[in-house]
């Protein structure tokens, strides 16, 4: 299917959607300037209107194996999280084949996506394959990807059957390895490339200048809106969290984010140069907070002044995770 529209595809593999997902999609409906398609199970309940739904039961055949023996992270972690992040590429491949799409954007559900209509021709002019944010030498993060050649998806889904492959235990490592070895994969610039407007195309790196902006693998969303409250035993969830892969000083820029007007950018203080932010990876899942214009403005203004904000009082997880930790320490002392 050929179209002049930007097509944004979300995938959810599971029987139940998280509560925050509805608001996340509603926000990206406002900001993405794209036609949204959502792939999910018929068992999932969702009330978002104005988007296209496709059901796994109608076209998807699960692979017999995603990772061979000896590869893959904990398969039982968080209801199979590490398997599902890789399995989504099998879903996307079959989706494009079934419905005839020649190109799609794909975003993880906890991302706010901006201005894909503007971005699409820029990437199409660069090449064909899979474009993915890369925040370190060894990994790329599929927070927002652009696929305009289905062979790139086949390279992902057949990664472990191609003979001499580099070791990989999750989708981030698979994508990072393919960037190094396969000409169909193009790394997109993150905040750490913001000062390198003329970066070379070595290893097919898309420059900040070519994209007229940057992509958030993980660090921008964590700095602005913090980490996932469900996995930390902290009482107060504050922003200004610094990702371990970060190679950039966020205090050298001024952020502008406006959901209603589909605006996300930062301005480099030393040059007054403005760069688009095409996605914000909201690990904290605090979409209700972000969708409140007054609260969002206050958070961003505080960040720009060098301050931090308490985004959530995390009482339930603070109690639960600390109790689990105490019980674990008790058992270790008891039986060792």
C-alpha cells in the first residue's frame, strides 16, 4: 500500500492494556500528524476513537522460537517483557505483508510522537531500510523507528538463522549489531549528537542536520519525566534523571513542549539553534500529568531554570518493594 500519509503503528502483545495506554495514544493523536494504526488482541479493551485497529488473531502467526537456546534475557521478567519487545518485529513484518504497507513508523506505546508528516520525506530521501535511534555503540532503541523496506524487518526476524551473527540477548542489541553489519540499518541521532550538525555518514548515521532534529532513545524522557515508578523503591519520583548512556548536558539547552500545538524542541543556548524532538520516551508513564497543559508548562519551566519537580508520590511501590527487599534479605540470612 503506497500512501502520501505518515503511518504510525503501535503494537501490544498481551491480553490487557495498561491503564496509561489510552491517554498515551490520545496525546500522540494530537501531536504525531500521522494516521495511527494499533495492532492488539481482540481481548484488549480500548475506547480511543479516530484510529485504525488491527487484531493479532486475524493475521499473526507466532514464531516457534524467538531466541535460540543460550540467548535472550530472563523470559519470565515482567510477563515476558524481553520476549515481547523482540516479538513485535515479527508482528510488524506480517502486518506489512498482510495489509500491503510499503512504509511505516512504529513507536513503543510509552512514547509521545511529534510531526511525522514533516519527518517522513527527510528519511525517505536518505535511503531504504530501518531507521532507529542509537544511543551507544552496542545498542539501538526502537522507541520510534521508520521502516521503508520490509527486508529490514526480515533481517531482524531472521537474525539468528543467518549463520555468523553477533551475540544478542534483546532487541536493542540485535538492532545495534545490525547497524554495524547490515546496510539496511540507519542510526538516528539522539540528544548526544546535537552539537555535531555535520557528523559524517560513516556507518550510515543520519545527521542532526539531515533530520532537522533528534530522537529520544531513552534519555530525554527520563530527564524530563523521570523513570518508571513501578520498578523503584523511591517515595518521591523526581525528574532530572540521567540515563547511563547520556553524553550530553541538558542544561545547555532550553526545552519547549506544547501538546496542543504539536511542538517539541530544544534550543542550544550557545548558538540559539533550535532542533525538533521527534519523540519523547516517557518511562514514567505519567501521561495524565503531561496532558495537563498548566502542569506540563510548570515542569518544563522548572527544568529550564535548572530545577527539578516531584512528579509523583510513590507510596504503594515504596512500601511494596521495600517489604520485598526486607523479606529477601531475611531469607538469605536465614538459609545461608
